[in-house]
C-alpha cells in the first residue's frame, strides 16, 4: 500500500456538505488524499472539489439527473443513485483510483453508502458512519467486510459528539490502508466447503484429507449468511473448487426457514465453471428459532429442539421431491465439472437409524427426484454410508480430486 493512500469519500454533498468537509479535513490530516463522490440528487457543494457528481452517477445506469429531480420520488431516486454509485465505484476501483472508501448518513446516506460498497471485493477497507449502526443492516451489508461506526447523534451538523467519531473513523480507515497485505493471493490451492453442526464430523475429516494434500480449506457455516458468502466469493474467483457438503439452505428457502441463503444458492460454481461435489447434507431439516417461533402451519410437524433457540423441522417426502428438483435444476444449468454424492444411511447427525429424523422414505424421495431431474452428464453416486462416516468423506474427496484433474 502506498504511504499516502487515496480515500474515496461518498456522500450527499447537496444537504450534508459541511459535515463531509470536516471528514475530508480529518482524512487529509491523517496523510491521505481524498476522492469525493457526490450522490446528492439536488446539487453539490463549493466547500471542496468533487471528482464525480450525481450526474455521472445517474449516467452510469442510463438515467438522467434532470428527469430524476423532476420525478420527485425519493425512493426511486435512492434506488437509482445506489445502483449508479456501485457501478461507478467498481469502475474506479478497477482503475486503481482509491485504496479505501468511507461514507456516512442517516437512513438515506446509510443505504447509499452500503449499496455502493456491495460490488467492491473483500479486503478493500470500508467504513460507514451511520445513525442505524446498532440496527440489523444484514440485508444491506450482505457478505461484505463493511465496518459500521455508530454516529450516536444524527449525521446532520457538526457538534462535540460527532466530531471525535468522525476523527476516529478517518484515523482508523487510513491505518487500515497501511496494513500490508499480499497484492495477489493464489487461489490454485483453495477449496470452499459448507458445514452445519449436523455435518461437522464429515467436514472435519474432509478438511484433514484436503489439508494433507496441500489445499487451504475455507469452511462456511450453512446458516444463510455463510451460503451467501460462499457464493459471492466463488463468483470473485476465490476458489479452485467447492465441496458443498451442506445444502440445507435450499430447504430453508423452500419452506421459509431462518437459514435461507436466497434463491441463488448452489449456482456460483457452475456459472464460473469450477469443479464442485454436491451433497444433500442436512436437507432433512428446516431451521427455525424457538419452538414458539415455528409457523402455525408447521406446529404439528416433526420438530426437534437442537438448542433452546434453534428448532429443526423434518422435511417430508413432498418437500424432498421439490428439493431434489431444485438441486438438480441448479446443477443442470451449468453441468460443467459437477457431481452429486448421496449418503444412503442418513443426511445429518440426527438422521441415522434410531435417531429423531431417521426417515428412509423421505430420503428416498429426495434421491429419486435428484436423479430424475439431473442432466445425464452429471454423475449421481449413491453410497452405502452415513454422511458422517469417514468412508463417505473419503469418497467425496476422491470424486472432487477426479473432477479437478
């Protein structure tokens, strides 16, 4: 990193110019250069120079700033400026114009800042000073490494409370820029693997086998956020292969569970053409919170309290037939170097003979549906093991290495 980093400062300079001018001064005092990007629809400022104005932000998504102003629709304007800012920041980053980014605001400023940061890769320092920092902003943050700094008071005017917060944020961001990182990280030995508590035995053994062969294994908890992170990083080219042991997030997406990773789960590896071995791990369950939180329509289903705050619902034959088609259809979109391995003796720790979720008929419905909907060129291998058996882990690694050749 250069000794004098360039910080991209993003904000609404039409209404909050004074407070951004102070932030700019703080960044300059820390030895940084500042690249100002204005997302304020109503105008700009003469307190400091802007490298990019709102007009250019609109044009990035084929919109006209004059029309946007005349429309007088705040929600629509925020959506346009958020998308445009994300495109502009991505372009500037590709041109190596900045080393870090900072923004601040209330509801609108926070939305624009977080939206703009979404397309930037992991590792680029990102700070948002926000009145909403203590609220759940997971939908806006997604899987990005964004640091939220509570503003405590409104981001509206300079005062003795917000001034030190801005100074500290500026100092922190510049210090983050000066941390030495490798300029290029090789992905040729990095493999992603998905895990749940109910598949941890399998994943731990797979990890040992891969590490013994010199691979770096990155484990993602299949709790919704983990699945999104796996997909996002795969699209960024971070992995040479994916061992998707735990695809339970598909069941949560289908049935409204709390661990859904969204509609695009299990698609990234196929899109970019890297090898993947897929296992229907924990697809015998849907995740909810406490027993009281389970939707009324599921109250009479087979439920299992994993811990007091986690209730699991056993998937039935009908749901598994749907899930098998969903899984197969996703893989069939980009058949590439993919394979499905099916553990005949159980899909999770509690799906084994004598345990709560043991239901061979439902598992058979899942297996049948996958085979009926999977493209013929994608191998489907049914194995006489439980998912947590070491023999199953060995077969999974063997198949993955075959696909990687």
